[in-house]
C-alpha cells in the first residue's frame, strides 16, 4: 500500500477506536466484579486476582489472616465462597485448636490472576429495578408512535402531493414552520395543556403529541410526487377509489421511504428522554430512558451494574442497526440532502 | 367527468395530522406567550404581570451564566464538530475497502441513547476509576478532575505553563471595575467540567455529521477534480478551491442543525453533572436545564420558565435568520 493510503487507514482506525472504545469499555466493565473496580482494576480485561492455597491434591480459595516467617494462617473457602474446615493441621502456635484458622506453609499460598466474567451482573441490574416494565412501556410507546406517524404522515402527504384544494400551500408551509420550533419551547405549555386534558402521567401524554411527524409528511410528499401520473389515471379508469390508489399503488411504491419514516420514528421515540421525564411521574409509567436515569442515581456507586444496565438498554437499537445499517444510514443521510 | 362543487376529501386526509399539530404544537406555542405574561402555577392561572418575567430574565445572574455556558458549548461543539466531520468524510471518501464498515462504526453513537452514553461517559470521566485518567496515567499525565473541575480551561492551560491566571484576572478586575467572578467566567473559558460535556457532545454528533458530509462529497462531480489535476493543482489546493466551495450547502445544513441542537442540550447535563445538576459551581448549567429546573424544580415557576423558553426561541430564530443570510453569501 502506498504511504498515503496507510495514513488514511491509520487515521480511520484511530477515530474508529475513539468511537467504539466507550462501548467496549462499557461491556468489559459490565462483567467485572464491583470489588475489582473499587480496587482500581480499570483496564479493559475483566481480570480478577485471588489468593489460593494449593498442594499436590487440592486447591482452595484462601484469605491470609496472619503471616509468620515461612507459614501463614488462612481462611479457606469452597467454590461458593463458604468457609470450609476440612483440612488437617488446624492447630495454632499456642496449641489452641481454632477451626476457621489454618496454618499452612507460605509456599502453598499463591496469587492467581485470571479472567472472570460476571455475567450475573446483567441479571442483577435487570431485576434491581423493574427494567422489564420499562422495556414494555418503551415498546408500547414507540410502536404506537411509529404506527401513528406512518398513518397520519401518509394520509397528509398524499393530500399535499396529489390533490388540489384551497389552502394547500398555506397549510403545508404552516406545518413546515411548526417544525422549526424546538422542543424545549413547547415543553412547558404542553405540560400545562396535557395537565388540563388530564393526560399527564398516562401513556397518552407520551404517544398523542408524537403521532404526527412533520418531517415525515415532508419526506413522504416528496416521494409521492415521484409516482407517475399515468398510474393514477389508469387506476382511476379501472374505478379505483382515491384511498384505493393510495393503498394499492402509492404505498407499495414508497416502501423504502416508509421504512425511513418508521426508522426515524422508532429511534426518536425509543431514545426520547426529556419529554417522558417531564410528562410522567409514577414509576410504573417510566420508559426505558427515564428508568435508566433514575437507576443511575440510585446505583451511582455500582459501576458494574450501571454499565450492565446501559448495555442491555442500547442493545435493541444496536441489533436493529446491525441488521439494517444501510437503510438506517441512508435514511439519516437523506435527511441532510434537503433539510 | 363531473366535478363536485366542494370536495372535503383532501381536508379529511390532512385532518389527523392537522389536529395533532394544532393541539400539540400551535396551541402550546400560543399558550407559552400567554403563560409568560401571567403568574402561573400548576394550580392554575394567577394575575396578569405583563413583561415582568422578561425584565426579571435580564437581571437574572443565573440566566446569564446559563446563557454563557450554552454559548461556550455552541462555539466549541459546532466548529470542532464540523471540521472533524469534514476531515473524516474526506478520509472515507478517498478509500474503497472497508468504507461501509468504518461508516457504520462511526454511526453507532448516533443511534444510541444519550442517556446510556451519558452514564458511560460519566464513569469514563471519573477521577479515580475512570478510563480517561487511566489512559492519561499510562502516558505520564497527572489525573484531571474532569466533571468535578470548575476552573476554566484557559486558566488550566495557562496554569500548566506556570502562569497565574487568577492574579491577572484580579488586577484586570480592579482596572476595569468588573467583578472578579464575572471576568473569570468570561475569560477563563468553559470549565473543564463543561469541556467534558463538549467532548461527549462532539463525539455523539460526529457520526451523523460525517455521513451528511460524505453524502455531500459524493455529489461533487469528479470532472472538477480531473480538470484541476490537469491544471496541476495539488490535493491541498483542490480541497480548498473545489471541495470547500462546492460542499458549502452541506456545511450550511450541518452548521444550522448542530447549532440548533447544541442550544437544546439537556440529557448530558442532567445525567453527567452534579450533584447538584449543573455543577460544579453552576459551570455546566445550560439554558434548557435552567428552564427545566425553574419550571419543574423546587420553585415550580412555569410562567418564568415559559419566558426563558421564549427567549431561547428568539435566539434560535435570530441565529437561523443570520445563518440564512450567510448561506446566500456562500451558496454556489
């Protein structure tokens, strides 16, 4: 390879590492034991150091209690971490018999470092707060939003693209101008309004305001305009109704843009945070992002559990991304071409 | 074919979308003006107070600090983010092998939730158990305070060269008769804590901006570059004389999007800073968090929060118009 290409790939790899290292570290920290993290084991490998007693026959985990010149007193533990007392020679120097303390030669005590994967952290984190409920809430909300966005978007875009009526341009540009208003601006009055409508702290507050996406209307309108007029004429001659044309001809021809709209709607809804944080109060209605946020406050010192929770909360979208990379990236790219 | 006199059909098709937009966009916006002119709490409407809220905003030191912090966020995130994105889009555009692989890798943060990202980065920035100080330690740099550090980055930078920044500010403060804290906030730059937020925000945006730039680059016809090569222009010249001018519509779009979204940063602040959120010493309090806190925090002052929201809206609107003017100048 020529040196310039090598430089290019080197830069791309470095930047790629910067992009993925947080995720890799999240994963490796998620499977560490909290004890190791607190001891200062920060690197990527989930290593664990343990002291063991080993002779020709057996091997136990050990904890050194007291050391002498060439021997020491230890607790021995079995696999589950319980103290065991089966070993012979449990007499201390003073001649007393103490069951838990054992004198063993120094040479039989070793430190072993090995990789230990605490997958149980995922289960612990998942059950510590009702994450199953949070997932369910998020799924209910995001699926409702996606269905709503696609239906309202397709209907409105069909009218804007293929029908003539008084005020069409005005209404369309009015919609577009509403898109310019940033969310924090209507957050507070929406709260007042939803409170007045009795929707605060219900699913409705999370779903209704989002079942129309103006950008989706815009995107679908562009697409519907590209459907050739001949198809409409032919269908009209065959006696196809206006809705029939949308359903049987326009939508099947617009699958890719519909997928784009659904993807935007789903990712946006799945990841939205400030809105559900403000509009819901009861723990049973927490969506994943809000639940995760509360969990991060409650378990702020439990790094491993936090990382485990972060991992399984981003997993669904990562899997979606893995299977639909091309579609997702080109969807986002198309959002920039004519914004 | 006989035409009906009045066809309500089209309006029925628009109706669902129109109802939602009317109810949950237009009415709230009108309502927010109304609310900002009245005393208002969750119990209901109070007395008319006119522009009192807006007058109070102007005299609110916390508001100005939040504005300054937001401003810092924007002026660091936008240019750095743009330059990095253009750089990586160019690198991606110049390779064939593994192109889509790298593209996907850069894109992962874009589809990931800001909440999870904030949690991970907060732990990465941790002074004792964070990955960043661990890396710095490996190359022999002393651990930094990151999210816990309220001192400005310019102060820290000059300090590392042995310059006593605060004594400068002290003497300047006496000279121009402006309070020490105010001067320090402005001249010290964003706190290291805010700078940590800046890093995360750039990182999160980078993939999206790169993809947008890449799409823009692929739209530049290859013939321009061929002509330039024939004329003997080197890569450097090609980049500045062809790429930069022809990519300017994309630059305009990315600039506008990044500016607007950076003005609305909330989740990072809410999850990564504090306690109290916005700390240390309020150096990471941004405008959207401030209005959230005013509206739904202890004071529960929805009226004042609405006024702040509208000021934010005005600022974003003015910036959009200014950038549109700029666009006319740079559009080819």
